[in-house]
């Protein structure tokens, strides 16, 4: 039987729970909960997105009950013990359950990860907004996750004239930098986190979720693509540098239909072992061509781009 992706959510009300015994709901609360944990009466329906069959699964818990951490985790633990029965490969977690994301023992679709996956399209969108041409753009990558940095380098180095990598471990990238120079003539700059320097920048891709002050080094009007930092860090940057733009999210359309990013990522992970390997263990340069083919399966375009929830315009 083929593997499936599953959207996991909860019920609005207790009456929506699919009790196998209709009289159970009239029992004392403690007995009802013991029954739910033991029997795990899931509401399951088959779904189809982008021509891929999956499951919509509602856990036997209401949105109001999610504040009860011990009870919620007991239900998720029971689901983890049983999920292989339903042949589930990847999960898409609803917003209501986001605080329990790490409790699920399957691969979970990620909004941030899928935005990084289509970073080339995000960059094209920004270039259109900036009214500049690709050859005139100064690119900067802030390293913090070597795997993400390598993936971005491989996606952007062709056709550009300026690239700087900010990293605390320059030796990691020296070989790749030499290869790029031999292939294209692009002299990639490597520098550290020295906030006293100025770095020519139009588009900055941040792969470092830690707090630092490198943003002081960038040019006015720069676009920082930041899919890794928490909101407090982004807010702090914008308070201190209100002359730059920080992109924290984008709309993704597939075949001109606005798509849930977590769902798209869950479907892609379910379909392809290479993507699952990249997601779990990191990117390697020998994956690039195969990943490009995987990404081209769907007609993806980037719609609006956002800074802390507010749409950015040219």
C-alpha cells in the first residue's frame, strides 16, 4: 500500500468526536478520557491535493482541551504508537496543534523549510520589487546552518556578480568558493561577523537564528530574507534599522491556487525520499540537479512577500 501524508487537527466540540459507543459521552469525564486514550477514536477522511491522496485526521480532543498539556500529550503518544497502521509517511500539523509539533514522531511539513526550498523564486520576486537587474544585485549569505548555506549558494551563484558569505567558519566554504571561481569567474567574498565593516548588499539571505549585530553592516534599502529567526529578533532588527526590509514569509501558489506551505512541504516530503533525506540530514551538492527536477513537478510561483505579517511592496 502506498504511503500517505496526513493533516492532523482536533475537533471543535466534544460532540464531534467519533465515539464508537454513543453512550460513552454521557459517562463521567475521567471515564470518557480513559476511553479516548485507550481506544483513540479518530475521525478520518480521505483527501486529495495536487493529485496526491492523503488523510484528514482529527484527534479525539477539542481545541479548548489543548491547554491541558498532560492529556494532550497522552493522546498524541497513543497516536504515535498507531500511526504506522494508517501507512502515514509525513504529517501536516494544524495551527491549533503547533505547540505540540515536536511531540509527533513522524516527519512534519515545515513552512520555513518549503520557503527555503523555493528560495530561487523568492529572490526573483524581490528583484522584481526592487526594480534592479540580477547582474546589479549584491548578494550576502549569513551562515549559521552550513547545509542551508550550501543549498543557497548552489541556487544563486550562476549569473550574479557579487556574493559575500558571512561565517565564523570560512574554511568550510573555501573549496566551494574555488570551484565557483573556476567555473564562472565569480570571486566570492568570505568574511566574519565584524559589525564595524560595511558589506555591499541588496539581498541578504539569513541562515543564522542566533542574535547578532551583523545587520548594522548592510546597505540602506537591503532586503533580508529571514525564515529562521524568531519574531523578537526580527522586531529588534527593524527597531534599530528601519531603513531595511526583513522578509519573514511569502505566499506560495501552485497552479495559481494559494497553497498552505506546510501542506505543500508535507506532500513533497511524502513523495520523495531525497527531499526527506535533505530535510532530516541536510543538503549535499550532489543533490542539486535531482532536487531541481523534483521542484519543477509543480508550477510554483511566489505571490506576496511579508515583513512580520505586513505585505511588502515596491
